């Protein structure tokens, strides 16, 4: 499956601080337009443009949130909250940063908050069902694609189990780099870590995954 | 020509993560099947991990669910906008800070409320300090006027007993002045016998 957004160059100059003449990505251009409309007080028009922005980022957002939370309802809530926050705080968006980075940061913080809340809740509640049972799978396309076949295969299950065994920080970095298609520099901005730290976590995650799968 | 050593795991990971190998590394990978196989295996692992993670999320977030989520997000944004809308105050009333302006009617209401409070407090204080009802303590009842004691006796004695006591009192020495009056008055039991 193709990525929802093209992967950016890994150099900081290209990814984090685009030159003024560099063309904005489609989502960043939409976000800048949205901000201008909100600042001008044209909120109705802004809401219409916001719908396009949601469409652009939604699929990527649910993939990230689901990797973090492993629960369809929590992921749904986290994605909704993140988009509502984007609209509410669009006036504080800085156009010199890629929108994807700003949005990912909001989404990841929301996911972490939800996870904390869930762990507090689970401390006092006995689990009624296993995590696998709580996932309500909705009908998918009748013709399974190659990714669905991979997911259903033994190797797919092994990979999913191995990824879920990664420590939290390594999984977060791995998810954003490999699943959301972000560069190390973008992940460092989204998670508030240095780029070197992101690379260390990513390397460790890959080494651990390989060790788990080669056992 | 000097042979380049095998590429380390970290360098291979770097190569797989879009960091282009140096020219000498690229040449080594072209010649060394072991390193190329390690690189290909690592690249396959990364691709599979990405594909599995995406497939997992896509399996639970069907297009219908995404569509519902999209609508819900827009609905929530609409609600937020409605809640945050500020209604402008009519221009004619915008003379100054409204909290500091006092209307005459409000002043009267405030005065009446304060007066009612004071009266209520004073009345409550008085009621609390005075004894309740007309009942007096026993020590005060001993020295009361005769009317009060006769009334009390009349309620506790029968009529005949009361008259008998009067008779006894008249027959005493202190009642000699009343004897002529007694002789003129018929006795109760004589009338009853007739």
C-alpha cells in the first residue's frame, strides 16, 4: 500500500525548516489557508476547508493512534480529539513547520493521555475480555489485498506480536518512522526528543524486532 | 585493491532507512552476497512490519467507520463553534461597565431585603430569650391572687366539697360575723332532700 503522504527528505533543513521558496505540502497549505480564514473571522468557510484537511490526514492518524492504543474505540476518540484541537488552536499553527509534524504531536500527546487514563481505570476494574476480543472488526473489503494476506499469515502474526513487545518509546519511534512515514527529524519534533535519541530508539527497535523474529 | 570490510548491522539499518550508502559501501554490497542478503532481509522485515501495522489498523477502521468518524469530527467542530460564539451586546447599553451601574429599582429591593433581614434577626433574638407560653413556675404560683387560686380549686374539687369547705370556714370563730347570713341561706342538702 502506498503511503498517504510522501516521505520527506531526512535532512533537517529540508524536513523541519523548509526554505521560504520551498513548496508547501498539500496539508500544510490547507492548514495555512484554514488559519488565515479563522484569523479573518470567516469560520464557516474555515470549517469547509477543515473537512478537506481531515480527509487528507485521517487514515494516517488512525494508523498511528491504533498502534499506540491497540483499541479501536480509544483510537477513534484520540483521533477525533486531535482534529478538534487542531481546529480550535489553528490560530497558533506556525506555517514554517510542516502541518503533519504539528498534528502528529497533538495526536501523540492525546494518545499518551488516553493511555494514562486507561491504565488508571484498569487498576480498579477487572478485565472482562481479552484485548483481542474487544476489537470489533467491521466488515472489510471482500477481496483481501496483499497486506491483509500478510496480516493473516503466520509471519504477519509474528511481526504484530514482536512490534507489540517493543518498549513504549521504541514502539513510538518505530511507529512514526515506519508506519507514519516520518523522518527522524520530524519524529524528533513530534516527540520532543533529539534526533540522535530518535535514531538510537529506532535502531534498538529494529534490532529487537529482528532478534524476536529470528528466534 | 583493498577489500571493504562487511557492513555493520547499524550501517545496514541506516542504508535501509533511506540513508544512501557511500560509493564504497554500494560497491561492497554489489559484490558481497552475505551483506546484500542481510540488507535485503532487513529491508523485508521493515516493509513487512509497516505493512502488518497498516493492515491491522485498516482492518478495524473500515471506510464506513472512517466516514462516520469524519462526520463526527465536523459535528464536534460545529458544536465548539456554537458554544464559543459571543453574542454582541446591544449598542444602546454599552455606556460603561454594566456591573458598576446601579438601577434605582434595584436599590429599593436591596434596602427592603436588608431591612427584612435585620427585623428577622431581632425578632428571632427576642423569641429565643423570652419563655414560651403563659405557664409560670411553681414558686411564682404560690403567691397569686385569690381569684386565681379559687379558679384552680374549682377545677380540681366537686361542687359539694367546695361548699362544705365554705361551711366549715363559717362555723369557725373567724366566721361569726357571717353567721346571720348563714342562717338566712338554705343548706344544699336540705334543698336536695325536699
